C-alpha cells in the first residue's frame, strides 16, 4: 500500500493541472480584446501578403510557415463575443465567413476580417477539443506587441534559452553533445519556430524542459523528479500544443537523461525501464490533461465535446484519408521524404570530421558503453512508433510532423558523441 501511495502524483498532478489550466484560460479570456485587435491590425500587411503556407526559403519544408493555423489562433485571440469568460475558455470560439463552413480554419477568414468586411457576414465557430493554451501567452503578448514584434521577441527568447542550454551542455559533456543539440535545433528550424506561433509552443516546452534538466541534474533521480518533470512536460504539451510535433520534448529529454548516466554498470535492461517509465509518465500527463478539457468543455458548453474528440482521435489514428488507404509505413516514408538530403549529407560529413579530430586528439581512445548506446538508439525510434499510431495525422500533416524526426537525429548524434567524447566534471556530478 505504501508503494502505491508513493505514486499519488500520477493522478494528482494532472487533475490539479486541469483545474489550474481552466482558471488561467478563464482569466485570460476575461481580458478585453480591443488592444489585442489593434495590435493585430497593425500587422495586417503580413497576412495580406503571406500565403497560407508561406516559405521564407522555398523548397525547404522546415522554412514553411503554417499561416493557416496561425490565422485560427489570431481569430480566437481577438474574438469578443458576449459569452462568459469561462464559456469562451471551454469552447474557444472564433469567427468565420458564413457560407464557408467547409473551411473553418482558413487564412481567408482573417483577411476578410482585417479588411473590414461586414460583421454580419461572419458566424461563430468553436474549437473545444484542444486547450488552446498558446492563447494564454499569445493574448497577453498582443496587449503590448504587434505580430512582427512578437516574432522578433520569440527569436530573442528562444535564442537566449538555446544559448544557455548549449553552454551547459558544453560545460557538462563537451563539444560533441553541444553540436548534436545545435543540429537538432537546426532540423526543427528555429526561424520558423519563432515566426510561426503554432510551432513555437512545443519548441519552448523543449527548451525549458532541457534547461531545467541541466540545472537540476543532481536531483533528477531523487523522489522520481525526472518522471515528474516528464509528466509536467506531457501536461504542458497537451495544454499548449496544437498536435504539431508533441513527442520531441519527451524524446530529446529522454536522450539527455540517458547520457547523463554513463555508468557502465547500469544495464541495458535498467535503461530500458527508465525509457518505459518516462514515456508512461509523459503519456499519463498528456492524456489526462487533454481528456480533462473534453470533460470540462462538455459540462460548461452543453455540447458533446467528448464525442467530437473521440471521433477525431479515431480519424487521426486511422488508416485512410480522403484519397486512399494509408499503408503501415506510408506515414513514416512520407515524413522521411520531407527531410533535406543535403542537410543529412552535411551532418554526416561534419560527424566524420568530428570523429577523426577527436580520435587524433585522444590517440584512438574511445569509450563504448553498449547499454547506453542501445538505449539511446531505442529512444531514437520513438518517432516511427508515433507515425504508425497516428498514421492519418502524420501522413496528412508532414508540414510539421516531420519534426518528430529531430528525436532520431539527436539520438544518433548523441550516441556518436558518447563514444568519442568524455564528459566533463561539473559541480556535484560524479564522473563515471
């Protein structure tokens, strides 16, 4: 019984987070939207000139902005209906052009609204199956900044967080791990993740999660702290993310955790249990938090949000789209095809150069921890499992789902770095 009581937090943390999330969303929806709309209108030119899938580097999928989803986020942020703040928080309403019901989520609705189209031509749409937690920071940001300024602010904050993580990785592990982290960020494309509000949410969760891990490394094994951190990562992902690349924070944090313990006496089996436990903690936070929104929305709005969510889960994990059936590995191959071959070749050349230089400096001495390498490579397979489970969604939305492969890239590069580099000593950390 005592052992069971030790894991009270598995249920308590997500349930408490559901309550806190509902309160925070209600409070932010209670803020008048006049200043928000004024700041959005200052940036009208952006969405009049940019396309729904605008690319700042044509031909590179990672450089493509999902303005279609950003338009939905903006229309939700500036919605000013007469509903109570609680009802808005649970239904997440926005306006769309009446008669265009087949495309609720369209850049055209935002363009028409900003162009001063007759308000009578708009109707209300709700989007209750997501938390839309990104509105918490986005609406607050719009009180003080326009869209252009928010994009620049994202670049600054994300850049500072990335530099802090890189510095800590270099201090703890050396150049190899720092370069692996940089390569993973380049794969995610920091420019797009700063300019595109949809992609920014998960990017921030990743950066904050890794920074917390590096700052609290000495405590991660105490009182299930790492499992709790992954649970809160799952909760935050369910709250802020729009089902873009939700697995990336989990996968990259697991790889970092595994490489923090290079003790060769730790078996592959024990490391595998750490992976399973971490994924379970993350999934519990993610699923309970998300389901909490469905239940609360159904109660507050009187709509059957649970049924809507269930049908969409069935659709997104299904094996067909409007055109054809999706094969078992079709989503995997389609996402891989989005990756630039030149990028991979450049990385491979850089890795070879790094290995050669390191071997010369260390005179051929390497450290091969089979249990560590295998466990990291197992974690690197997470995106492929995700693509199979969410076959429909991953097949249709490769514009952003390809980013899950950052886990694979980071895992492989960290595995290489773990063989050809020796971690440095940092305060309070015992070198294995």
